[in-house]
């Protein structure tokens, strides 16, 4: 028993400890609901869509084709909210060494694309590989839609002219060294 301990703002408590065996009784549950004075950054809602099959397109770079099953909507609760967009998946060309671009869209507007540079294609993700390989698609973007209306996000892709692009793993599927890969979009509303 260490007795009562009191200290003023100028006192220092030293050489005192309490063994865990001396703590008795039930401790209160802590869930964070009573926290106050904490600013934005709270996750207000989460939506998710997953794609377990594949999609293909022959749409040539310069245009975009929606990837079936990679569309998701969220309705923000405040215009000041931000939406954290997380996208995962993979692409692969039917022919070796063909490029594939991926485009993230809110409504009908491309978002999270690079600035124009020469005649390069502005995309959210880009890859070039063999037909028995795949390009990982990993996008993380904090969007500010400034609305409380339902807002739709989707993923599009296009391929270098003369080939076919596949979303969902390696284009080749003839053996255990070829991969089938799921895709997903996660939308998190972040309070201001």
C-alpha cells in the first residue's frame, strides 16, 4: 500500500509504482463517444464494391471505356466532407508490350490525372507488360465533391491501339503461373 499521493504543479513524483496485482475493480469501457473538441478527420461512412471477375476492352488510348462492375456511389452528409477514394486491381494486355491506361472518374469528370505533358495520355494509372503478367492498379485520392447529392465514382481503361486490355489479372489464363486478381473501390466520407 503506497497510501495517498498528492502533488502540486511544482512537485515531482519519483520512486513510486503500483503493481498490476494491486489494481482491482472494473475499469470503465472506453469507446471514444464522449470525446469532445476534436476537429475533422472522422470517418462518417464507408462504401465498397468488389469485382471478382474480369472485363475487357479494345477501346484505344485517347478514349475511355467503363470497367463493368467498378462503379460505386456515395451520398456525402455535408458539402464540406471529403471522399477518400481507394482503388485496387490489375490490368494486362492481350499482346506483349502494349500500354494500358486507367482513368478515375467522378460523375463524368476525370479526377486525379496528371497535368498535360507533350502528347502523353493523362491517366490515373499506367502500365506496360507481357500478356502473362499484370500491372497493379493502386489509386488513393482525397476528393472534394462539395455536394450532399449522390456522387458516383467509376474506373475506366483503354489500351494501345491493336490490342485488348483485361482488368482482373493476367490476360493469359493457361496455367498456375497466370493470375486472377480481384478489384475494388472503397469510398470513405471524411468529416471536415
